[in-house]
């Protein structure tokens, strides 16, 4: 099934990367459509998709801090800081 993404208002586009030490994981949230598609290809399905009706408005991925290969893939290949 094809995913339908809803583009956020330009002023409200955000991406957050949190290191959750107590849970030993890296959490990535974004509502930027291009980045969601890119992370979907790199990391697979997100742990959580935020939706309005059937449109995806944001996605959350969680990566174990022990999974060095996934973390380096994200840093090297995902364009996290594109302006």
C-alpha cells in the first residue's frame, strides 16, 4: 500500500534527534516528508506514525545505541540537516 504523507506548514517542519541513555536508544522524529521517505528506505518502517485521517504527518524511529551500523547509516546517508 502506498503511503500518503501530509506536508507540514513550512514554519512547523521539524526533526528532533534524542539520545535516550536510560533506554539505550536513539530516537528520531520528523514531519519532513522527504526525510520520512529517506529514513523509511534506510531504517525500514518507523516504530510510530502520526496520522491525520489517512495521511502521515510525522514518523518516529528508535535505534538501539548498540546498533552502530544503523546509526552510522543515518548520519552518513540521511540528510538530517538540509535547510
